[in-house]
C-alpha cells in the first residue's frame, strides 16, 4: 500500500513546508533540491535518506512515479541537503527491494508496513 495520492497532495501543501525546516538537519532526513522537467522551476522535497559506503539511498514512500523522481532522473543528478550539509549527487537509479534491506532495521519495518518497495540510489559527484 503505497501512500494514497490525497495524502501526497496534503503533504505537498501542508506537511512538506513545515518539515522542510528540520529535514535538512535531522538524521535520516534530507531535502532533495531539483528542477521541474517542463517548468524549470526549483523544488525542495523532504525525504528519508540514508548513506552507507558513500552511497545515498532515498525511500520512495509514494512510489517510483512521483514528479521529483522523474525530475532527478531526467536531469541525471540533484542536490541533497542533509545533516546541515549540501551534497551534489549524480546518476540516480530507482531500485526495487520489497524487504527494504538497504534501510536501517527500525525504518525497514515502517517501509514494509506501507509497502514502500522502491528507493533511489545515488552517489556523490566526483
């Protein structure tokens, strides 16, 4: 059960602006900064993000067909604000893992509960 579209719309207009204040600093969270494919407008999307061995992984709680994922894939990269730092990431790839083995155990349970089977994997530029 990927989160419903109505919840995504509510989060986009209400929750995301508020979460954006903490998401760039709190462990396990970040802000994906990306440009619209058609509009060219800059967007900031709060996400759950984890890094291991220099690779960043972002949970796709709304599935893989959301606009921000399409935007970063079309651009071939994006900026991530996390833990008070700004990281340029490249080559975003959507991966499928129903067990969410890539995530920490406590997060893995939540991701499996909402059937968030996909994640974006990306690495720093350079």
